[in-house]
């Protein structure tokens, strides 16, 4: 049986995983920032004006 080199597939999958994690973390930061704005009294006053 010939040995197979799966390193290109492994690299491709790891790159995809890294991209997904990066996007997830960015979305999480954005959501947290939006939640922080909701609790900020100055933001509330500006939103009502």
C-alpha cells in the first residue's frame, strides 16, 4: 500500500478553521461592543435625541 501525503489537505483544513475562528472572534467583539453601547447612558441619550 502506498503511503499518502495528507499535509496539503491538513493545511487547507487548518487554514479554513483559522479563518472561521477569526471571523467568529471578530463578530463576538462586535456584539460585545454593541451590548456595551446599549448600557452606556450617553449612548442612550444620543439615541433618544
